[in-house]
């Protein structure tokens, strides 16, 4: 379970994983958030479009199902077209049992049960351009993009490959995407394991003085947001502010610290547990 990444943090994570992006206009603010919750998020859900030339459809939707219909569309050439960000009309209602299995990162998912949980609020959704008829191929570049984007989001939230699921695994009446999910999860797991992540060393408590400016402070804020501890009205940004103090204090309290041990100033033990990736 996690607070959704900011749009900028998502784009950065995808690019860091080698995903080729195409950004569609106001994708960062194009969403269905006014219709319900966005987050906490638990995983990545994959779909196929069952059609071609799908970018406009994914962005605008239909009269019966307004867009955006996903965060991004993965075309045959491996480009991820970002069309929206936040709550999107991609998942619909699905299985409580499946959601609980994803939250627990179980390797084996149960068969989907009754439609009872709002998946639009709980998953990052991506459409893969394919007819879905079993004969339309998924080119290597397209599957590589699916692997990379799934791994990027899992890496950002410290999730395993078990957090990547199919629409067909979420509800009974869907068949998408029309490829092996065990195969794609194996690829994601291999990618997550093949690139060791190094973390920023503790810079010392004195580094975190109000007004200090550093890219490291932005990275700290993004990790706090990913852990559900962000207390930002805007940001996070490169300057250490009272919002960062409040956010870090929430992280300390989540680790069980109280009183002066949860004062919002990083200490070595809480810092090591936060695991801020090295830039």
C-alpha cells in the first residue's frame, strides 16, 4: 500500500528504467479524481486495447466511459504514451480477494470473486495496443516496455513483481491482456533483481537545517510520499521546509518512535530504513 507517486516522479522513474515516453498535453492533470479516490495504490494493472490507433480513445474515452482510460498506452514500437495521471477509468470494480493477495504480494493470485472493490482507485493502469485475438503479435519492443514500466513502478514503491496483475486476474468477465502474466512477472522480477540499487549515505542530522537546498532533499520527500508519509500541500521540493519535518516525523512515528525521537530530524536508523536511492 502506498501513496501514488507524483506525476513528475512517475515520469522520472520510467525514464530511469529506460522507458521511451511521449507526453500528451496536460496528462499530469487529466484524470477522474473528481469522481472518487486516487490511492492508496497497491499495484500495476495491465490491459490490451482490443483495437488499433488507440491513443485518442485512451485519452478521451467514450460517451459511456469518459477518459482517460489509463495512465499510458504502450504502442507496438515500445513507446509509452502518457495520456492521464491519477484516477482513470481502466479497472472497474473487482475482487476483494485479489486485492488482498496483491497487497500481501502473494505469488499466486486467487480466482477473481464478485466485483466489490474500486480498482480505479487502487492500481496504476496501462493499456497495451493489441487486438487481443490471439493472433496479433506483441513485438519484442512492446513487451520490453511493459517489463520496464512495471519494474519502474515496483522499484519506486519497493514492491515485488507480484504487484503486477492483469485485468483478467481482477474480474471474471475480462480476458486482457492476451499474454502470459506469469511470463511477464518473471521478466519484471528478473529486472528488479538484475539492477542493484544503491542508497544515499546518511549525511548527518545537521544537514537537515530549515532552508537547506539540495537534490537529496527532493529525493527524501519523494520517498516519504511513496511511503504514505508525505505532508505536502505542494512539492516535495529541493528545500528542507517545515513540511519535510512533518513528513519525516510521520515516517518516524510509523517506525514506532515517539516524543523527541519523532521530531522530524533524520537519524541514522530511520534514514537507513527509508532507503533513499542514490541519484
